[in-house]
C-alpha cells in the first residue's frame, strides 16, 4: 500500500510540476528580456476595404527567447499581466511603435495609423495617460496616427474611472478601438458610454457555429448600427476570399488577415510596399 501511494504520487506530481516549471522558467526569463533587447515588433497591415489600400498597421510583440526561440504572445502576455511586467513592456511597445511609425511617415510622406495593444493592467496604471502624452511628444508622432486597442474586459473593470480615462486619451487626440469585439459580453449599447472610434470584430464574430461564414445581412445590419454610433468597423482574421467579399458587401470599413498580409517586421513591410498609399 505504501508503494502504491508513492507510485500514485510519482504519477501525478511530475506532470503538475512540468507545467508549473515551464511557466516559472518563462517568468524568470521574462524579467530581464526587456533589458536584453529580446522583444521585437511585427506589424500587420490594415486595409481600407473601399479602396483596397493599406491605411495603417497593428503592432504585435514578438519575444526572441535565447534558448526557446520565438515564444508566442499567448504564452507570455498573461504572465506579463499577472506579474505587472506588462507595464514596462507595454511602455516599450508604445515607444517603439510610435518612433518607427514616425520615421516611416517621414520617409514616405503619407499619413498612416499604428495600432498598439493595451492590456487592462496598463490601463489601470494611474500614469498611463501621461505616458502616452510623453511618448507622442518624444517621438513627434501626430496623435491621430496612434490608435490604442483595448479589450472589452479592460473596459468593464471600473466603468467610471475607465470612462474618465478614455476621455483624457481622446483629449490627446488618439483613436480608441475595442479589440476582439464579439468574444465578450459587451454590446454596442454598452460601448456607447465610452468614446470608442473603432470596433475590431474578432474572427469568431463572422463565423457561424458550423464554421461557415455568417450571412451578409447580419454583418451589414451590424455595420450600419456601428456607423450610426460613429464607430468604424475593422474585421480581424480574414483568411478567405469569401469572407473578404462578405465584408465588402456589408460595407465594413477595414480588414486585417492572413489573406491580405501577415504580421511582418517593419523593414519587410517597407520593402514589399505595404505602407499606406496616398488617400
Ligand atoms: P490580437 O490583438 O487579437 O491580435 C490578432 C492576432 O491574430 C495576432 O496574433 C495576429 O498575428 C493573428 N492574426 C492575424 N491575421 C490572422 C488571420 O487571418 N487568421 C488568424 N487565425 N490569426 C490572425 P499574435 O501576434 O500571436 O498575438 C496574439 C495576441 O497577443 C494578440 O491578439 C494580443 O491580444 C496579444 N498581444 C500581441 N502583442 C501585444 C502587445 O504588444 N501588447 C499586449 N498587451 N498584447 C499583445
Ligand atoms: Ca489587437
Ligand atoms: Ca483582436
Ligand atoms: Ca485576440
């Protein structure tokens, strides 16, 4: 019986510790990653559907781990949020994205908008608005060339406080987008309380339960409602021509997705000509 107990212990314990150990190892190597310059931003072009022309791009963080290679954001953003490391990492993302976009605008002489993901933890930081203001000043990026992508869950934490903060951000002149719309519980009616400019539809919003693309009438009605509330609609995760056609038929404003362009380093984007075209 003593033996069986020990076997059982041995059977379960290592499995639990492997997951925990990987997590802990990631956490330990995440702390110095910023100072070691292991982060990089890739940029995914955003396409205006009426003109089928690029209008901007979303900055997406990449972690080049010295031993593990590229670690996807899903594996470390959560850890960064829990440990608070997302605050300095997020500040770096903002600074880097704004500086590189400013340089690109100077090089091409055209306006383009960079979208930066902001986590709930960053938004909860009392200095966030000051940080955004400082980064715009330092980099010289025009405020209307920056869009902040906030998740629905970040918006429901403390409605009064969040609403006041978003108002301050709007006063700076930046655009505000709700990311992953359709995956949480918020509705258009709810979002009216906030000065939101853009709704980013999660790809799941455009798929039916059987995996087929939803009807264009549904998307059209949704886009009309968003427009009536002065919000632009951006579809994410566009992978097929069928979905692209549906979105264009529904008068969706912009789209992002592998069909159009994958996230890539800014230099690749420059070379392939995926920078914003004249409007
Ligand atoms: P997200 O903000 O919803 O970003 C979109 C994700 O979808 C990106 O994954 C992008 O590479 C991927 N994607 C783009 N086109 C397609 C497509 O056609 N099909 C599919 N299936 N996927 C597509 P990625 O880069 O792995 O980022 C994952 C998530 O990590 C992001 O989701 C965002 O929540 C978070 N994240 C990334 N960068 C940052 C950052 O700088 N700060 C914060 N706080 N979060 C970030
Ligand atoms: Ca996003
Ligand atoms: Ca999203
Ligand atoms: Ca997402």
